[in-house]
C-alpha cells in the first residue's frame, strides 16, 4: 500500500511514456530535484524566455537555504502529538513574504508551504496579525502543506521545514521532490541547517543548497520588482543576520508604503496579473479538519498519517 496506482501499473509492465523535460522552473531550480529522474532536462521555453534569466529583484539568489536558529530560546514545539510548530521559521517566512509583497510582487504569485499542519496554522496566525489588517499587504496566495500543494505551482515559494531535532517525514525523498518542484522563479527554504545537512537521503538537494550562504541574501539597491540584473549576477549582497533584522526591515518598508498611501510599484510584466481577494486567498475551511486525516484526491496528510504518492 505504499505505492501509487500509477507506480503499480509501471511495475506490472503496462506500457507508459516517461517525460524527459520540465517546463515549470528555472533550470537552476530544477537541478534541486532532477537528479531523482532519468535524464530530466528542460524545455526550450525555460532556456530562452527572459523571465527565467532575469534575477529576482531584491534578492541576490533565485533559490537559497536560510538557516533559522532558536528563536527567543525556542526551537520546534509540539503542543499535541505530531502537531509540530516552529515560531522562528513562521516569523521569518512571513517577514520575507511582506518584503516580497512590499517590493511589488503580487500576493497571488507567492505561496507559503510547510511540511506540518501545525506549522501551517501558526503561519496563518502570524499572517492574520501582521498582514491581514493592512490593505496594502494582505495574505499570500496560499498557505498550506507540501502534500496539499501537489500538482500546483507558483512563481515564488517560501518553504518552512519546521523540524530541529529529527528530520521527520521529509526523509521520504518523494515528499522532498514535491517540495522543491513547486517554484517557477524563486524558492527560499527555511530550516535548521545542522539537522538537514546530515540526512543521507536528502544529500543531492542539500549539497546544492549549501553551496550558497545560509543567511538570506538581499539586494537592497532594488526597491521595486524591476531589474535588468541577470540571475547569475548576485552583487551587491546584504546578508540578513536573522529573523529580527528581517522583521525590522519589513516593518520599515511597511511604514514607507503606508506613508505613500499604500502605493505599490509593479513592473510592466505584472500589470495584467489580477489581485487575489483577501477573503478567498487563505483556505480557512482546512482549519477545521483533523491532523492526520486524508483530504481530497491528492491524499494530503500533514501529520502522522500515511501518504499515497501520485505521479505528479
């Protein structure tokens, strides 16, 4: 029962066609997970389109692992069994979302993912406190679990891995691949480096992530979403010292936007992107479901339950 129906058909010898090229992400981001597939390359589209070669304005890198130490003396917590939360990562992720949105990136192009339902609810609490009361910020497109986000994508993914003592169910490489393959243009992973870099099963991905600084690298010369900087041009780099500095920077940017009557500057290519209404952007109906229950056709499990992986 640990295999999908699709996998069962393949193992039984049913003829199938295996895709050998991806057309979702920057080729550099695809390297984080293409090692898991046989000869997975890139479609010509992602090699030639300008958007895949242009840097993410305000950020030095298009993907990065951000090491999150204990926050106010606390690491992961579990108010109830399998209900894992990490306040430091929640605060950091929301601060980076605010920074992204206040730069001018549309909220519906940013999704926050996590590997545990307890963390999802904690992140939503932080968003409701720091973002929802302000019309010029509001919530992101979606805050949900990695499992629930199967088959979906977004331009920017902020990923919280939560655990600080044991790797947990991310040790399943299939879940790692889903987590790493949701982003088109920007992927920022918040976790405890010392834990995940030691996990043998995750080495191919984390070896790539750790070739870059483990502190969030920003380009403070770019204050809108417009940039002509090439994705491989990372200078100048400002390394954020931690969640407190990121929260301070977001707060300062927040005040500047408020003084400007909530005016947000968009690059021309973003103008035709509709704004997601606040009421429907966060899936409130999920909050009433029990942890560990299987939801929907994707077989979402966010806590301790088993998970049946599909082919997406």
